[in-house]
C-alpha cells in the first residue's frame, strides 16, 4: 500500500505508561475514506491508540504518518494536522455554554465569519436530529443528546479523519440506533476516513469496512468483518468475537482437508473439522453457539459432528435460550426460545447436539501453551 | 454615648448631602485601588494561566511561595516599597515617593500574589478532559488559555474582587509610601485614622460607613459568584 492512498499509517508503534506497555509494535495502515473499527476488550489500548493518532500523546517509539507524511515536531504544524482530525471522546465533555456555542467553537478557533459558522452549525444540528437545541445548556443534556452534540461538534469541522472512542457506550438502544445512522450516512456521503474504537463486535461488523482486533496492546488480527468473525487467528480473538465453544485437542488424521480432532477429555471423542493442519498439530476447535442445533435423542443426524449429552443449564433472555450441555466435554448452544420449549429442555434432559464440520474453526495453538 | 450617637447622625447627614471632602476621598480611594487592581489583574491573568499550563521544576514551590504572600503584612510591603523608592533606594531617581503612583505600585505588590494564586487554583478546577476536548477540536495554546479563563470565570472574578477588597481596605502601604497627604494621597483608611486622632468622629464614621458599605457590596458579589460556581 503506497503512502499516497493511506490517510493514517502507523509503523512499529509502542507506547508505555511508566513500566506498563499499553501498545506493542502496532503496524496499521488506513486508507482514505475507509471506515475502520478497532475492537477489543476494555483496557486493550484502543483509546491510547486513538489519542496518539489525534496527536494528544507522542508514542514512546514508532512512526506515525498522516496523509503520507511523518508527523512534524513543531507545535504549530501539529496544530495544523490536528485541525484536519476530529476526535469524539468516550465521555463527551462540554464547555460551560449553549449547545450552539459548543458546536461552533471549533469553527471559531479556525477563524471564520459568524454568518457562515451559524449556517454550518444549524445544518449539522439538523443532521443529528437536534434542531431547536441551540440555546440549551450543553451540560444539562441527556446521555443520548450529549453524544449527538459531541458528534455534531466534531462533524461540523468536516474533518478528513474522524476518530470515535466507543461512541455508543452506555447509551439506550434508541440513541445507539440514531448515532449509528448518522455515522453510516456520514461515511457514505462525505467519504470521511473513520477509526472507531468499540468493544461491541456487532457494531464493528455493521459499520466498518475493516476490523482490527486489539488485545492487550497487540493488534492481533486485521481483516474484513466476516473474516475476523468467522476465522479468528488466535484464541484471544476467537474468544472476543463470540466463539464460546473453544475445545483443545490434537489432529489425529487429516483426509483431504477434513480433519479429525481428538479432544483432550478422552480418545473416543473426535470432532470433524475443515482444516489444512496436518496430523499431530495441537489445535483449538472453535464452534459458535448459534451454529449448534439441539434435537431429541431419537433424532438421526446427518451432521458430521453429533454428540449426545445432558443439559446442565438453560438460560433464556429475549427470544433466545442459551443451553449448556455436558457431552463428555462442555458445549454451549444458542437456540430460539421456542425450540427450547418444544424440546422441553431443562436441567438433566438428554439431547443430541449437532454441528457441521464447516462450522468448526481450527486455530493452531502456540507451542508454549 | 450621646456623643457617638450624634456623631453617627451627623455622619449620615454628611453622606446624604454628598459632603465634598467625603466624596473626594472616596473617589480617590476607588481610583487608586481600582487602578492597582486592574494592573495586578493584567499581570495575574496571563501569568497565572501560563503557570497553570506549564510544567516546570519548582512549580509546586512557586505556588507555595505565592500563597504564603497572601498573608504579607501591609507594613512590610510599605517598608519594602519605601526603601525601593526612597531617595537613596534603587528606584529613588524616579522621585515618586509620596505620590499616588507609588501607592499603586505598593498595592500591586500587596494584591498580585492573592490574584495570581487564586487564579491558579481557580484554573485547576477546570477538568483536564475538557481541555483535551478543546485541543482535539483544534484550539491553539492561546485559545486554550482564553477557554480555561472563560470556563473558570466565576472563580477567577472572585480572585480579582478579593484583591480589590484588600487594596481598598489596607492602611500600611497608603500611609508609609503615600504619606497620607491631604487632597493628594489620602485614602479612606488614612482619613479615618487621622480624623479619629483629631477627634473628628463625624468624618471618621461617615467614611467608615462607606468603607463598610463597599465591603458589603464586595461580599454580596463574591457570594453570588460562589453560587454560580456551584450551580
């Protein structure tokens, strides 16, 4: 990827707070107009990475390029670059003034006629669905309104790069939908480059062109959403993207890409999986709970993997039921509440758990584990 | 007792009838204290903002020294400024001892630490996250300084008013470097002192009432500002 096409490029970036390494050798290139989601658990270093990109912090080592050029040292030049970036912080802070003044301040700092500023502010407040809020005290808004003012305040500057740190954390579902809608429409209409930190996998999947998974300061995997979701490269990523069933084992045989995985709890239990790893490889077999079907014991299965087991817990939330079963190894399945009721699932009932060989994702385990 | 009572009544009469001497002394006091406060504020606001933002060695110690100077006795300032501007002193050539100008200098020495120190603590009440938000939105260093003063405006204003109050009510500097010259450098506190010495209780009391009234006004304004801060 050439420097010309990348809005942000990061090479060998490491950052430490005291003795704690919060970012470890991060390499990342983000194209102009790309929407990139940075996902990872809390404390993974997402916010720090965004703060470094916004030039709020200088990395301990490594290079950062903006629009193909390395970041200059002089404060004046850094300010010029920072003025082409907007950053929406996780907990938006407001100045002790009206909504209008809060949204207008960035434009005023850049210098401009109050007439033009006024037009821009009113247009953007309409975009985020807050027209008529001009004179409200910005510090008395509800969480959802506040986050939309923060969005308006950043978007009114028409940044080339927009950084969003957990833009919908702690918001009610209706507010989340509104904010996601604005982000989506801005991405489509303005071709703004966006980097969004989120711990919400599905939000990343819905909004982003590409996803990067950050775990304990290391960017462990980047790729399009489907790849990261379906084929996580490490156990950390697998865990994070919702692979609830992660079963350790060793590949016994591999016949033309269909591997038989012997799992730890006994030689007689084997999982069939699509994999290129040769026999003898220590692996982790990952299965999404929603890819497992449950059936009565009388059912004859066509799936390659079929295990009889005993239900240990059934927990329902909304339209779904989460069923844990002991099949000689623990297995979690996510089925509709309706089918759970039809099967009469409750603790102690025997069931058959089925899943296809293609539903199993194999990760090679690192040797030190 | 009746003497005091009559004095009080005549003092009120002097106030109501805008007695020339009372008006003259009051206006001079306000103009000298007002000028020194304005100049001290012009020093304290930018320097306070700078100290707030800059990280340097000895910052904590500097703030401690500034805060210690809140309690500077007025006669010490009077002595210091007197020595500085007396004929043999380093600034003696200016020949401004016993003039309103040197009184303004003395009052500035007295109240700048108060304004400066309280401005610094007012600014430290503004959240760091707010300033980072402003930085992210593209504020320059100067714009950030104006913003932090604006965000802390009530507390900053309280700092300035407190300094003005101290300049208004001090006696030591005015007497020692101003000389309490009638019609030239005599301020309300000095006039009250002299009138009391002479037994002119009416004048002393009427000036005293004005001074207390000004103190009351300042206190009311300060209270209002405190309320705005906590809202």
